[in-house]
C-alpha cells in the first residue's frame, strides 16, 4: 500500500474513533474509495495503536489518579466493558456476516444521527447532574455494546447514554473516552494476534506506510479527543447529527440509483 493511502486511513481512523460519526463505517467507505479494502491486517493493528496513544496522552494523569486514589472508577470502567466484550465474543461473527459489505451503513449512520440529536436536546434542557455509579456505568456499557454494528458510533452512543443517565457533559465525555481504552486495547491485541498468525501479514505493507499511518492516527486522534471535549462543554452535538443524516441520505440515494 502506498504511504499516502496509509496516511489517509490513519487520519480517518484517528478523527472518527473519537468524533461521534463511527470509525468502522468511515474506514469502510474510505477503503473502498482508495481501493484498499481491508487495509492490511498489520496496518489495522498500528492504526489502533495510534488512537490508543492519543487517548492515553490526554488521560494519563487521570488514569494515574484513578489507580492510586479512585479505584472505584476503575471498577466502573471494568463493569462497563463487560457488555461489549460479551457481544463481541458471542455475536461478532454473526454481525460480520450480516453487515459485511456496508449495505446497511446508511441506516446505522441515520440511527447515530437521531441518537446524537436527542442527546443534544437533552443537554440543552439542562437539569441537575448525577454522579457516576455502577448502574449508570453498566447502562453506558450496554449502549457501547450496540456499537458492534458498523456505522453505529461507539463514542456517539456512549456519550448519549451518559447524558441520558444524567451525567454532566464533562463526566459523560470523560467516561466515554476512558471506556475506549479497553475497547481499543482489546482490538489492538486481537488484530495483533491475527496479523502475527497470518502468513505474510506483517510484511504485506512497508514500514514507511505503517509509520505514517500510525502517526496520522495518533495526531488526528489527539485532535479529535480535544475537539470532542470542547463540543461537549458547549453542548453541541447537532453538527455531527446533521453530517451523519446527510451522509446517510447520500449513501441511500447511491444505493437506490446503482
């Protein structure tokens, strides 16, 4: 794969992993546009490594504080990770078979848009903020499990679930991004195992393309985390909802015409 294709895929992965627009759906679209379906097993590994570095850079101090003085928060993260892990193990292959090819991306994008619009309205309505507890953490984790569907944004549904549970905008954003750590870390380990066991996967792409893709994923991931935190403080999710609604309409129109 050419280095510039890896750079584009890295930028797409980094931006859409944390913006509420679905990284899986956008990667599928851009791989088709670039003629790079699959992107290479080991490239997928390194793109996830880049986004993992981005969120660790933002939340390193918070994680250290949680490990030393707020271990209950770590328990909430573990609890919230369980639903997605179970769905991934039990239904991952079924979802891949049913949604392979991206025929239903338009519907998943539209559903994400509706969820974001409702969350935006809920934030604007205001009300007293509630603290994170085990029940609310599990509810956010259950929402995250739905994001196994390609095109349904993980960050979008977890942000919205936090808002619907009554968390403050800042707490909902922080928990969503912290919750991405075990998800992205798990995906990284699984893809690394697949790449190392697949013949020729590691050498199928040059180290230059790997380096460029990883750096782009990390840089754009860092940018998207900070942008999303600012959007949550300003209670602005509607631009993402409009973007996804327009993208959904375009994909549906293309499907009907061709």
